[in-house]
């Protein structure tokens, strides 16, 4: 699994990272047996730092629905 950083913005005590998490589903994932399929989905992470430079809070927004569709667990969307 890898995270390809696309954008990073820092202001005050916050850092926002936007990127794509990708990898191959080669092991058990939340009860789903390995499918050996590739996945790629956008993630947004907001990190809050204290005065010592340590992370005190982490909020993640992930596109898990896309990953589940790529694994064949959920049907794809059709308009």
C-alpha cells in the first residue's frame, strides 16, 4: 500500500494532506478475503500539531465505497 501525496497545505497548527491511497488486496481486509485486485481511492487527512510538533488529532476522509466496488464487494454505479 502506498500514499501518493497530491496536495499539502499548512496553516497555524493544521496540515491538510490530499492524495491517493493505492495497493493490491492481498490479505484479509475487514473480513473480506484477498481478491488480489488493485485499489486506488482518494484520501484527505487533517493533522493537528501541538507546540512540541507532535500530532494531537487526526481526521481522515476516505473513499471506502470506491475501494469496495474495486474489490467487487459492492456493485458499480450506473446512471
